[in-house]
C-alpha cells in the first residue's frame, strides 16, 4: 500500500490531489476506492498508525493502546457515563470491530425517507440493494460457520431456542476465519476483511496515497469553497493537502463535527443529534469450561426483538476485559478469577431514543454528552432479563447482571424475570459502552435542520462532503459498517457527478 | 508516570496490588513486574484517565482515614481491611467512587493480563 508514515515528516509537506479524504475507516475507504477507480487523484489522511496484522498485540491493554482512540477510555458524559469505543488506525474501526455485517434494514430506510422525502433519490431501495450485493461480495460477508463459532456462540443459539426467539449466526466480513477470538484486538492472521486489507489496497493500487499518523487540524476554505486540509504529522511537520475537486470528511460521528467546529464551519446542527447504540453485558457462569476468548469473536445474534429496538449478540474480548467485569475486589475478586474460563458474556444493544452532542473541549479534545431516556432504560432492563433467561436456559449456573442495586449473583431464574419490572431505573446503575454513533452532521433537505444535503454536499460550503455515519438521520438499530460503506460509496458517486 | 511523585506511584501500586492480591495457590499482581507498563500507560492514557487515576490514588489512599470503621490511610490497613474498603467502594451508592473503583480494577486487569505467566496461570493461551 502507498502509505507515508507521518512520523517521518519533520518538515512542511505539501500535496495536491483531486479529492482529500479525512479518515481511512469504512467511510473513507469506500469513498477512496470509488474515486480512485474513476481515475481521480485521492489523498487520505489518517490520525492512527498503519499496523500489519502480524504486529497486532496479543493482550488487551497493548492492543487498545495501539489501535483504539484514547485506548478506549473516552467517555460520553451524561446521566449514564459510558466509554466510547473507536478504532484509530489505517482502516479505522474496521480493524478492531467484531466484523458484524448488516444491510440497512428496510424499515429504517423507509423511516428516513418518510421523514424527509428528499432522501428518496439518494437512498433508493434498489440502488442500496445492488450496493449491498457488491459489498458482500467484496468483503466475503457470510454467516459464521459452526466450526469456528466456539461454545459461547453455540450456547446463545440454545438459549434463544429455549425462549422461542429468532436467532442466527452473525454474517461477518471474514475470509477463512480460524475462530481465534481476536477481532477486537485486530485479527493477527488478517482473516477479518478490514479496510486496510481490502478497499484501501484497491484504492492505492489505483493511485491513492495514504498519510498515516497525520492529525488534520482544519478544512481550508476560500470564497465559500473547501480547497484542502491542513494537518500536523507525528514527526512534527505541517501537512498541507490542496484538493482540486472536493474534501470528504469520513472521520466518524465524533471527529467529523469536531473538525467542522475547529474549521469554523458551524452551519446547521453540527455536533448535535448524536445518537447511538448503548449496550450492556450480562454474564453467565457455566459448570463446563467455555473460554469465551476462543471462537468467533461475535458469531451469533438474537434478532427476535430488533423491531422493538433490542438486539442481542454474543461477545468476545480479551480476558483482561472479561476479568474487569467480574464481581468483587481484593481477595474475593482474585478468587473469582478461577471462574474466568467458565464465563460467557452476552450483550444487549439498544436502538436508543437518547440524544447527545459533541463539542470541542479543552485542548481541542471532544466533549461528548449523551443521555439515556427512561424508555431506553426500560429496553435495557428488558434486555437484561431476556439475556439472563437465555443464559439460564443454556445451562448457566449463575447469572451476573452487573447492575448496581441488584444482586450481583443470581441463581434463581425468577429473580432475573423480576428484573424487568423491578430492576433499577436510574441510568447510572448500568455499566455499558457505546460503539455505534450517528447523526452529528445529519443529512436532510432542510438546511436549518441539517448539515449536509441529501447528496452528501455541505449545505453552505461548496466542495465539502461528509461520508461517515454522521450523516445518518437516526441510529440504525443494527451494526452500521455495511450501511456506512454503502452510503460512502453513494457520496463518492455524488462527487463524480458534480 | 510522567509528573507523578514517587510516593504517588507507590500508593497506586499498592492499590492495584490490593485489587488483585496474591492467593495461597496463585500469584496476583504483586508478583508482576510493571516496569514497562507504566511508561506505556503514561504514553497512551487520555488526560481524563490520567486525571482519574491520580484522583483515585489520592482518594482511595486517604479516604479510609476518615471513613468510619477504618481510621487510617489505605497503606496502613491490614489485608482484610483493604479488601473491605475496596469492596465498599465498588458497591457504594456514590457513582463517582464506584467509577474510581472500576477504573482501578480495569487498570489492574490490564496490567495482570499483559503478563504472559499470569495469563497462563489463569488458563489463557497465548
């Protein structure tokens, strides 16, 4: 790949191109590939490093230090403070996500178009369907095979069957998955079809250049038109990229509005309307050895309650994270570690009604505010109850809801059933995380309620486009990577049409 | 870590060690060499985490002195009282203190599971 490491740039460095793209995650990669294939000269700028799969660390701390933004310790403040997990590397979050692939559900698309008919032309169902077909071919998206699923995923199928809930193996962008369970640390054998191994090499093969470890400071504008970006390389040099046709922001629903603010481009509700999929995990302890760090990282899901905004997934992460969720402190905690290989963590993700915002804080760092609504907490309570019941049905001896104000260890199924109605209602009783973010540069026809137009162009700055999940009008209720890839491709096509 | 006093580092190490102490049949964090862990943590931890860790260190070191039932700083407590204090912080109704305890636990686990012998001892291969 054509990657220039910003650590080697100590002096001012200037480049010219047709299109400058900020961010190399799914949005930036999809846009870059489409534009490079069309013959345009593309430069991508990425704040994180380019890391080869063989160099991905084994342990959780080292991988989070290397591949995650702020080692995963960024927190959304609000009535239930939660960590916000984002990748920061060439390939973006696709390097460290669970490879879960979902088409944008038709009910979600239809809802967007019903709220703003001006979106219909861009988000035509037939066009999207054809794009999803291409993406699934390109990335080898297929259901997780039972041979690599491992016990934690197979147990979820048992639990869901017992409760009569619709479930299925998760479709993932992998080829030849070996079930190492290390998706969230980066697949060391390159089986996950992350952007650094798929779309970015294609873009580079067609002339695109990537500048890694370069932090973009601002979008440059002249006479109301975006003409390039300026940034700071890790080596200390100032980087200037002049873009003849367009500047595309694809830096995430947190970083993109931040960049607009820092650039003084504050038209519309930039940074507002933050939506997300908050999630919490429920733990089951089994008599048999499960070793949840083995097997496909996230290989099974329960989708029977999706239209109610609730989705369940088997989880998998490094043992350090598993351990930190275990009960107790001191010697009691150390003793509980004996159960490490017997634990299964399943998560409930909610298509939350909560809203938040992103703004620029001290030293230019993001300040993320996000509040759960009472309805969101009700969904989480229901989710905890269903997961607990599924765990018992799958054979768990004990369930650990992980909710402050409730028994830390539950051995009676009736007690977990009771949780749905009697569980804590205060949001901060739940220890969750946020992984999917949307809406901070919303796409819509009405410029007073949106940052970009339905064709991804900024409402007031010519030549400026937003391609990432910032433009999504709402949360999707499902894992967004495939939808981001599709919409970013449409954004690139829009640039080609201009 | 950068800018930390030697005594602060000693207090933090004590808190982390007490979070995952040695058991009669298994070594805990006290047996793990953290020489390379500290500079890495200092390099990558975001400002809020660094601030939170320092606040945790001071709060959990001195809070037992004024908390009923303890009457002395954390470093002067017996192993039983250290366990009791940390458990109390982990389950307190005060959200901030619970978060500090959770932060301590996460850092302790990161440090423990970064150590290959500790991983092996807990059945994690590689």
